[in-house]
C-alpha cells in the first residue's frame, strides 16, 4: 500500500518533529496507564478500596480539558515547540510527585495536576506534527501518532510484567506495597529524550507565518482579539458536535482499557505477570489497528473507517471477555483493541482537518479533552456497577460498554462532517 511507505518521504527535520510528538504522547500515556496496572497496589498501600482509587483516574481525566485550553492558548501565542516542551516538563514533574505521595489525598491532588499536563500534550503535539508534515499520507501519520497512546499502554503493561516477574519478588516486607512508586519514577525518565528531540526541532511553519502577519498588523491587536472571539463563536456548533463525538470515543477506549487489567487479574484469575503479557498483546493489536485503519482512511474516508472499526468491535466481545485461557484472552484482546484503536487511529487527522486554522492548537485538543471530562467518571461507574450489580464481576460491564459505545461512536462519527484532504498549511 502506498500510504505505508510515506515515512520515507519525510525530511530529517519532519521526521524528528514527528518522532518527538509521537514519543511525547507515548510517555504521557505510559504515565497514565501505569496507574491502571497498579490500582490494587495503590489501594493496599493507602488502605482504601480499588473502587476508591479509581477516583484518581476520574481527577486525571476531568482536569485534562484545563490543560488542553491552557497549553493550547499558550501555543497559539508563543509557538507549538516551546509550549510542548513546557508541557512535557510539567506532566513529568507531577508524575514524579505522585510517586512520593505521603497519603491518598496528596495522591489525588498530584493526579489532578498530572491531568492538566496530560491534557495539553495531544492538541499541541498534533498541531505541531500536522502543520509540519506533508499532506500526502496524512491518514497514515494520524494512525501512527494516535497509537503513541497505545504504545504507552503497551509499555506500561510490559514494564509492570517484567518488574513483577524479575524484580519485585526479591523485595519483601512492607516495601513490597510501595513497588508501584518505583514504576511511577521510571516512567518519568524518558522525558529527557523527548525534550532533547524537541529542542532540535523547528517551529511550526504555519505558526511562524501567522506570527509574521500579526506583527504587520500589530496596531490592530484589539480588533484581532475580537476577530478571534468571533471565530470561536462561529465554529461553536461544530465544536459541540466534536465534543459529543469525542465523548463516545473516550467511553469506547477507556471503557475497554482502564479496568481490563483488573478484570484479567481478578475475574480471569491470571497472575500479575501473565495478565501484563495479555495486555501487551492486546495493545499490539491496537497499535496494528490504528496504523492500518488510519492508512485506509486515505482511500475510504475518515468517517467510513471509524464506523466500520467501531461496529466490528462488537463481534469480538465473546473472545475478549468470555475466553477461559490466557492464550484466548490474548487473542480476544488483540482483536478487540485492533478495532477500538482502529477507529481511534483516524481521530488526530479527522479533528485537525475539521479545525479552523487560527485555533488549531486549541480546537481539536479541547474537543478531545472535553470528551474526557464528560466521561471521566466512567471507571468509577464501571467498578461500582460490577461491585453492586454483578457480584464483583467486571465481565458483563465491559461487554455492555463495548456494545453501547461501539454503536454510539459509529452513529456520531457517521452523521458528522468530513474534511478529508483539507489544507492544513493555511494561516
């Protein structure tokens, strides 16, 4: 497929920029998903229930729109590159703070602050990437960029499994309960590599042109501010539709990911190490699906690929949730995440193509993270339903989540607008 050969057409500067944005999103996701693997350990350490610990996921998700708005507006004013570096420094420091939380209240505060940092990365990074990359094969690049999230989840599962297989068994006593802290610290170290990559990147050419034009009309600054406000209001209906679509996407993704490690360890009865490798294989499916469907969206259109992938997730439920062996659960996890992340692989390019140029660092990222806000309590709701309605079993809750949200994603994306091939170089 021609789209699969697109990375060879990038210049060294474009490739470095794309890798920096991809790895930034990967690191962001690793720092989020390492907690989903450690929910039981954190609960034991702070002497609270696992359901209570899911409140930390809620606070991270609901604070992400704040980060999207804050860092997005800063990126419109001061440039994509330098604000993305600032963003990565912020969420790295907050992740490190989580590792040294003395009590659960402090832990919740650090997870909320981490959510602000996490919320800014996607929008600013996507704007920098798509304003730097060539238009050809944009869907393929979208699939790879979005799967930085899956790659972070995959690495979180792999690191968790390796740690519990080869390192933590040699640690005994009270220290055993605090092993999760070491994993949080480990997740912050790669940020140095990402910052180094970004330091050598060029600023978005689109932003540089717009900055030059703003200087030419600096005397009309007040008028420009009113013009920007009118721009936001003009696109408000479209923005609301995108938030609704992203709400269904978030429920679809987090509903199949956040509590799946808990399901594998408790419902399916797998050991921590085995569960981690099932999770790794599931995320390999997501990585493959995102890239494939992103590339295919160049040929078949953005909306059509989203609808197809979302609906095909439903037939995967029996294999994904009702299998009785680790091997079959891994196969089901691979198939499920291939479809879920296949739909997601189209999202970065789809949102950026639908976004007006003057607010591209804010518009897609804020819609994305407001979708997170509206669904931020999903993990707690799923855990509570399992505990109160299904005798502690997550299986039926996860299954119904896929059915309802798969249909919702297909409906909201299918009825929405499409701007495939839009010129992202306009200022």
